[in-house]
């Protein structure tokens, strides 16, 4: 990782000043001397920084008190998938204000994602430099852990369409790595480990686990197209630091979601189609499906001992985790615990004791005790099903479950359009025969057909029981109509009391899936970049235009309100690389860079460098201009890009 290992929040950075003061003062300076030189002796700013105002915190949480007044900050960040937009969204909770959209697998001309050379290198390109993919389908967003809770370092998100995993740096809210999983189709469930499964001294995320939903030929190179019985699905482990695929396990069934244990030893995926069928009828033939548990330490021992195969051109070790190859619990790497038919969702309780699977086609929630799973792997439990300590009726279409840290679970009911609150220990008592145990605590209607649901800090040991977000797949009459495609509904529930309360409707552009709600003090973002983070930075010493044959490198700086090169002249047919460094040092003072008719638009943040490469195939005069408001003379901030015929 190199520089990524630095504490980017405490490193030395240029002195910053309040942007309001800067804009007012620099506007007067700009008007007085609009012909400012970009030598850049003017990079130095000797003015003393103004004291930054400290934003007021949101009022202490109280039932029904969810409004965030102007000038106040939200209590939480909500990191949400963007669905088939291919992005991740950052939302304030409880306000519901959309704070940012993080481009991941999509193209974003605002920041230049998918346009700049740096972003293309991360996304992946074809030999001709074009993007390998321009679509994505994000479903699940999860954060890295330390000591059982979020550490604010990374977010991980999947691309279901093209089986890619992306890592987002939480200090900049930008993607720094994308990895494509080999021999996988329909990568759906994703979850980081909460501590190292082998080295007990390592108490933070070291691996990210990825489940594949669709069977495909192995390898998928044209063989076995007419014989789906030979197809298979692989569960993958990705190294959190290097983002390289460590190993894969072939499993039975189609993997849906993924969850990890707090002791680091087990990772699980709820499985539908344990029949391994390619047709709907065959997928429904068994009485039960399963939640498969993988023993990570045993898998890695087999890999270390060379007891694996590889598939096709991939060098990734593959271990056989199918049930027929793992009949002896004492040597097995997988344990298939039978659960209700077509389960949807598996979630770990904050106390580390249980995994909960929802039935979807069965109106039940299944509680699996991890201690019993460990007993099965030790050969001390007669049957896998004995690890189930409760299976109780919750309602129609149970999908996803969140937790409040007080022993209660909150499960979305897709068909009932409800969220049900239920007590896990009482459900266990009821399943053991105590019919007086009232495990259902409360129900509340939501609007409509809830899919994913999650509680504030609910997938950490610090689950605080304040909010539950119900992500509803339909909104119908909740908002002003905007055509046949309606916005989706994120409904915020207050879960601090015995009864749940619906306190807010928030819109979401279709179609978000899962997300996490994180305390705001976990997230430590950078104010500006460090100029030296970029090896290709442009300085007064290397600024200018360099030609080597028909390849032209334009090195340019920006500082409000001007670019350092007023005229850029090239010839038709030249391959042009434009590198731009923003030399402003003011927080939130970004500059844009657009060239008409050349499909170029991106921004550079303070002290950041980005570059684009393109062919100058259209002769004429084009105004290169700033697209991101930066100064009173923003409209005047432009250069002439001249292409000689």
C-alpha cells in the first residue's frame, strides 16, 4: 500500500483558510488584477487563516426527534449501494440528505471517473484504452473492522454483473482498487472478516469474502454449454490489503448473502438451489435449502499444503467444498445447515452468538448458534440441523435482519410490507417448548415491499438501537409522480423504544440494495490532498508543453481564477496527454476541466493531480474551461485549446 499506510488525517498539510473569506478576498484581488500570472509565485498565501467555525452537533437523540436544523450535522453516515447505477451513495442520518455519490463501476463526468487515466487504470481497460465495462450493479456495502466495530479505513462493494469487488478509501470517499473474480458469475454476497481467522493477535479486517450466485461452466470458455449439471459456483476470499484473490471454494447451491463471525473463524452464506438445478422446477424440489458455513482456517491449511486445484487460466487455488466431498465433520471445510426454502439474507447478531437466516418463501426466521456449528466441525454434533436453535414464524416474505444490541432483531417482510421486531432469546425459548414466550415484540407497516433493512451500527458489537432503515422497493403514492419510474423509499424508523416509530420518508433513485449506518465519529475524511501523493504532479519547474513525435504532453496548473497555460497548441492527429494539478490550498476549492467536442470533463481537488489522454482528431479552436464554480471570475477561467489542421 505504501503511502496508504500513512495517517492521512494527521500528516503535514498546507495551511488552509476559511473558504468564505477566501472567496470574498480573492474576488477583490481578481477584479483588481484579472491578468494574474501563473508562474506560480502566487502559490504562496501569506494571509493568516481564519478560524474555522465548528458546526453544531445534531441534538441528542430522542424519540421522534429526527430533524437536523440548518448548520447542524447528522449523527450518522448511511453508506448505501446504488444498484444498477454502479455507484455508492452517502446519506446523512437522520436527515436523509444525500451528501455524495461515489462513482465505482459507472462513469461520472463530474469527478472524471472513467474519463481520467488514473480512474481508467483502476476500473480496467481494453488494449485500445477504452473501458472494459461501462456498467455495474452494486448490492452490498460493508466497512472494514477493528475490535468488532468499524475502523473508518475502507468500504467494500460488489458488482454483481461483472463479478468485481471494489475498495473505497473512507478518508477520500474514492475507489482505490477494483478486482475481478475469476470463474465467477453473479457475485452477490460480500462481507469483510472482523478479525484474522488464523492469527488471533490480528484483530482487524484482513480478508473479504465473496459469494457467487449463479452457476457457470468452470472454466467458462465455451465448454459444457449444453450440460449445466457440470456447472458450478465458487466462494472467493480476497486479501483486504492487496485486493488479490487468495483462494476459492466450490460449493453446492446459489449463494445469496454473506456474514462473518466475530471470532473470525467462520463465514457463512445462505444458499438457495442446493439441488444445483438449472431449471425453476428442480430448484424447488428439496424440502430445505441451507446456510453453508466455511471453516476458513481449514481451507487455508489445505491451500498451504497444496491440496487444491486451479481452473482454466486462473492461478487461484480452488478447494472442493461440496457436501459430497465433506462428509466427515472433523476434516470438512463446509457445513451445510438446513434452513427454510429459498432463504434470503444471513446476518450476525452483535453478541457474536447467532446467525439469523430469513425464509423468503417460508414465513420463518431461523436462528443458528455458532457454538453448535463449531461442535459439528469437531465431530460433536450429530446433524448439521442440530445447530438450529430456533425457527419461528415472523410473517410473509422475510428477507433481511438488523439488530439493536439489546437482544432484539428487526426483519423486513416483503409480502406483508412490514418490519417485525422480535426477541432472539424468547424465540429460542419458544422453539424449545415454552409456548408462553412472546417473541414478537412489535410490527410496523412500511411503504411498500421492504427489501433490505439495517440498524444503526447494527452489524458491529456497538449496535446502538437508535435507527432502522427500511429500504422499500416501491413507493407508489408516497411522492410526487415523475413518470412511470417512481423513486424508491428509504423509510427511517426510530427503534429506541419498545414500539417502532416511522419518523421519515427519504427518496432514493432506483435501485439501492443494502447499506450500513455508521457513527459519524468513525469517519475521518481528508480536507485536501498532499501534492506529493502524486508522482505526476505539475509544478512551475515542469509546467509546459512537451512534444515527442506525435505525442504531446501538456502539463498545466490551476489556481483560481486561471489556468497556467492560456494557450495550448497541438496538431491534428496528435496523441495528447493533459495533466492538471490544482495548486489551491483551500478546502472545498476544486477546479473543473472540460474541452468541448472532445468528451473530456473532470475536476481536480485542492493539491490533487489528474490526467487524460486523447487524440486531437478535430481541428479548430476549443475553449478549455473550468466546470466547477471556484471564484468570482470562474466564468473567465479558461484556456484556448488550438488544433492545427
